[in-house]
């Protein structure tokens, strides 16, 4: 489920397990945070998808996608681990790299 889907009529009929989506464009990559329902529609989970456009030898384009499924019982441990790793990297490995907290640049918002 992508942002364009929200504007299309009949979106609800497209895929019943899609609940909500947040695309995050980051340079040449786009990350999609998708909330989905289980088959019985009685529970929810999160998928995190990294999508990166790749040019083939014939000039056509394809997308490399990697996906993580994250279930509610793992939210807290996942968040703690992610925050710890990011803090470690910022404190120990990326000291000379300025943080980017400003508005998106044109390159950040480029659609692939």
C-alpha cells in the first residue's frame, strides 16, 4: 500500500489486509512502514520494506526490496535495540557526520 493508493477509488477493495502506510524517502531508497491485519482481521502487525531502484543492463528499471515483519509482542525489544544501535553509531562511529534534522531536500523527496 503506497500513498498513491489513498487517492484511488476502490482502494479498500485492493488488499484487505492493508490498514495504513507511511512512506519515508531517504535518498535513493524508500522505506515503507505498513500496518496490516492478520488473516482473521483480529490482530495487527507491521511490515518495514526497503525499496531501492536499480537499472538493468538493458536500461529498464527494477526494484530491490527487503522486508521485515514485526509483531506487537516484539515492538518494545525491537525499538530498544534499534535506539541502542543508532545511539552507539552516533556516539562512536559517526562523530564527524552532522545530523540531518532539517526539511527534506529535493533529492530526499525524489520518487523512484
